[in-house]
C-alpha cells in the first residue's frame, strides 16, 4: 500500500505479472484492502469478505442474496511499468 497524493493506493501484480493499481479501500465499509487476501485476480476484503477485481468492480458478495450493488466499485488507475518503475 502506498499513499499517492493523499489517496491510499494498492499496487499489485496480477496472475500474469501485470502491474495494477487500485484504491486501497473496500466499497462496503472502507476497510483497507491491503490487509485482505489477493489471489492474483481478486482481493478479498478482510472485514466482510467482499471480493474486488482489479478493474473497478466488486466480483463477489458473500452475504444475503449475493447480488452485487452497482455502487460497489473500487477506483482503479492506469499503470505503466517501465525501467523497473511502476508509473500511475
């Protein structure tokens, strides 16, 4: 986790090794996603188990009727990896 311009940002590499950057806050209760579990595709929130993909969307809702609210989104940022540096 890094704080960029005051914004908590999570930087990871996906299952193919491609660098990705996303907000470090769960859309449900704003828990820090960097404390959750990352499987290469999705980050599981440590608080309630929501799973967020690396392209802005909540991909799994573990409670109730399991419908994913449209507002359950996490901001992702464009990334370029060049010369051993990740640019956001």
